[in-house]
C-alpha cells in the first residue's frame, strides 16, 4: 500500500499482518480520491476505523489541514503513527486509540469535520450505529460529506429515516462507497 498523490506521493505505508484490518486497495483509494480531491484542500478529515491510516494519510498528503484517526486496536494505531512519521504528516494528525463511539463522544464540541470516512468491519451494522449518532451531532455541519465503505450487499435503506441524502454510490467488485450528506440542504442557483 502506498500514498497515491500529494506531498507524500509514492511513499510505502505499513499495514498489519493478518486479517485484523482490510486496507483499501490502491486502485479503490485512487478512485475515491479522484472524486473528492478538488475539495480536500484545507479541510478537516475524520478517519474512523482507521486500520493502517491509509485513507486519512492520503487526505493529508493531498492538502487536508488536519486528520483525526480513530482506531481501537493498539497494534493498528502503532502502524498509523509509524505511517504518519514516514510521511512526515504527524503534525497535522490527531490519533485516538479508542472505540469509535467513545471517540465521537470525546470529539463532540471540539471540532466539525468536512469529511468523515468510515470503513467498519463488514456485516456488523457498525456504520448504522455511527450514522445514527452523527445525525444529531455537532461534528457534522450542512456541508459535511460522510463516506462509508461497506460490503456491496450492505443495506442502507434506513438512510432517509436518519435524515441523510445519498449523494452518490460507487460500487466495486465486492464493496462500495456510499457518499452521504444531511438531507434538506438547499441548493443556491
């Protein structure tokens, strides 16, 4: 796994051995960042279920002002910190070795995020729990984009009930990215 573009372009990132994390492949990461790259400069990025930190590091490399990495596995967090040091992006990062819900409570009132990315373990409905929390959270403002990486068969039929609108869905062979925003946002002509 490597950084695709930006200040840390081509630098190799460490990943955990074994099946504890599923790093997003370079190809899928490149597709994702091609969609959001024009809007990353100077943004505040939240990387939930961070794994090895590849997504948040890519955002920092491409110009994000700050990224917060949330990962409860201490070995994975060591990997994230090592990758931040390798890419020289540690000064723009905050790392939280906590359960995602505990981290969200901890961050409440401290920041708002332009992008919230989550890649929870598949088929455990953790994304639903996080989205339910975020629907009333001050971490999200009207322009926040929430991106969920999930198994291709993950059901998101509850999204409207939670007060979100789907901006776009991008499907791959076995998984997908679902882009969300708070519903009811008015467009300006």
